[in-house]
C-alpha cells in the first residue's frame, strides 16, 4: 500500500465469433493498509540544555516520529521507556505531541546530565 495504494486494471473480454465482439470494464482496486511499518524518529538522539533554576513547565524539547502506515495505523503516541523513578518526578512527556517539559527541579551539582529513553508506539 505504501508504494501503490490504488491499482487500475482494464479487462477486455472477446468472443470467437465473426465478426469478433468484445466488452470492456475498468477495475479499480484500493489496497488497504496493515500495520506493517514501525514509527521512526526523525533524529536518533536529541540534545538540549536546561538551566538549574528553570521553572516547572519549562519547555525542554519536542521529539518527533513518523509512521509510513495510513489512518489509525499511523497514529503515534510517545512514552518513557525504562524510566528511573526519580526522573518521572523531574520530566513530563506529552504522549500526543512529544513535548518534554520540566515537571520538577534539576540540580547541576547533583546531576549534570540526564538520559531519557523514549518510545514511539503506533496503534
């Protein structure tokens, strides 16, 4: 379906008479989608920086993935993967938009870097 969503055929039937007679019909085939493509992120790694005195709700970044499927098979939701419990208190992820915001406080002296793994999941 991803390479050819519609197929058009022309069928001609001819008899063996003299003179020969024929009839023609057009056949349009719509190829239905199956969920055969995984979501793919537009970047393999996202890097950003945030100040340790940033307020709750501060925008961090937006992640984005696409799915080559069609309709409901292409709807993507985002979720944290194997997230350490203390990080769920610090970062929030909008499962529909992929926007990551600050939910808690970051302390440069305590943690200079955070690594978060996020999964994109289709329907």
